[in-house]
C-alpha cells in the first residue's frame, strides 16, 4: 500500500488501520493530526510513543456528530450552544469525563476535550470507525506542527505512521481555539486555554469567558501550556515594531547561518547575501499563520542556526494566535 493517499480515496484503508488499533495521519483545517481510536489505550499509546509526547499532556477527541460526545462527557448547555455555532470548525471544548475514553487520552485530568473537524471525509471516517479519534498535532513533540502531508512524512517513519491521508495544506495552519467549560459548573467563567482562528470576542457572546495568559502556580487548566512547543532547530528571535527600520536591525545582527522570515513588503530591503523567506503581507496575519510552521520547517531544512522572524498585528484572533505560537516557539512564554 502507498503511504500517502489523497483523503478522497484513502478513507477505507484508514478505517481498516484504525480499527486494528493502528495510527493514521489525518488532514484537518487547522493542522494535521495523528489519529488513533480514543477508546483503546494501546492504540493511543502508539501516538504518544511516535510523537515522543509527555504522558501528562492529554489529546483532543475528534467526533463527527455532537450527540456522540454525550456518551463520554458531561455536557453543559454551553457545549451545545458553542458547538451549534462553531462546529464543524477550529474549536475544542473541554468537559468533565463520564467514562469510555482511554486513560492516556485524558491524562489523569478527569476531563475530555472534543472537536468536530471540517473535512467531510474525516467526519465520514470517524463515523465509519465508530468511536472518537484521539489526535494531537502530527509533529514530533516540541517541534513545529505539520500543515502538509509532506511535513508528516518527514517527521515519522513508515513504521511509526503507516498511512497519511493527504488533504493538501491545512486551511488555517494554526491549531484550534480551546475552551475549558468545566469552571461553569462552579458558577465561574469558562477558560480560554488557547486562541486559534475563533476569537475570544466571538465566544464571549455565547459563554462567560476568562483568558488564561500563563500557567500560574497550582493551576491545572491545560497541561500542554507548560511544555515547549512549535520550536525549530535553530534559535528563533522575533522582531517587533516598525518594518521600515527593521531590516537594518536584522542585517546588523545577522550571522552566516541566519535565515530571515520577513513580511512580503520587506523582501527587497535585504541584500542578496542574506537568505530571506516571504512570511506573507505585513497587514495579513491570516496568510502569515498559514505559512508559519512551513517556514520554520524550511529554516530547519536550510540548516539555519538562527532564525529572525518578524511579527504580525494582533488585532484579530488569528493574529493573536500566531503571536502566541511565535512567542512559544521562541521560548519567550
Ligand atoms: O487544531 C487542533 O487542535 C489540532 C488538530 C489535529 O485537531 N490538534 C492539536 O492537538 O493541536 P495538540 O495535542 O497538539 O494540542 C492540544 C492541546 C494540548 O495543549 C492539551 O494539553 C490540550 O489541548 N488538551 C487536550 N485535552 C485536554 C483535556 N482533557 N484537558 C486539558 N487540556 C487538554
Ligand atoms: Mg501540538
């Protein structure tokens, strides 16, 4: 069997692998996921092993139909209100676990997270498998997420991941927005754990919501917050401020193995001797988000020891999501 199959033709083979408790890489509108049956501990353990993922970091359960979540989670009315508005789409909701999900998926949190992805074929695949698919981003733990089938193929050997469904480049290129609904039970606002394409403002219209900026002492909101994420091999330095003067700053600090990720408008400001990649238009974080992980991976393939990357405006959800991923990748947060 060929390892990479177009998602339109590969779902039957994927269903077979998953039902035999194997793992399959799947395209989603956010990033690629590494999927296994969420109800089978030993299937899920293969995902942790392939990624090198810390056991204390739970996985998102991907479902096709909102009603199916009730079998595994205790669902407050807000779950249905948010699901009706944003699913299928880049939103993950955390609720109390009722039972049935494998222990490693929830990583001792007592909570389970759900998301309905946008790809019609993937929802069909989930229905065919018959249980939720636990799927973290399909990258080695700590490194940039995968937004194409080629990224996944480069990160994992065929032995680890025998089948990759290819759905082209992920539409958003940045992981889903995550909201923890469990505080609502105690009359407290839900937590915005991670911002993605869906904004704080859009969610706040439907549910009382608090941002979690940083993991504080004693807080167990989402174990993923404390781990290193998205990091390229070279050291990443971010540049803020005025793009008219930035190229001078960058040139002064650049070394022999520096690769620059600059806004499209800046490309001509650099000498040819410097390796410069087009991060997207300065005013459009959507394009920049879509390219970000691919560019970090490109820097790695060029052997960059230092990556200088510009930043994009944060006046939109995707802009804030991109900035958060950039700062996390740079080790600033
Ligand atoms: O867009 C996405 O969310 C992608 C696609 C594949 O769906 N998935 C993704 O998974 O980004 P991952 O594992 O890279 O990030 C999921 C985050 C982790 O930080 C994890 O700690 C948190 O979600 N999370 C998942 N389940 C949780 C739970 N039960 N309680 C608390 N946090 C949870
Ligand atoms: Mg991830």
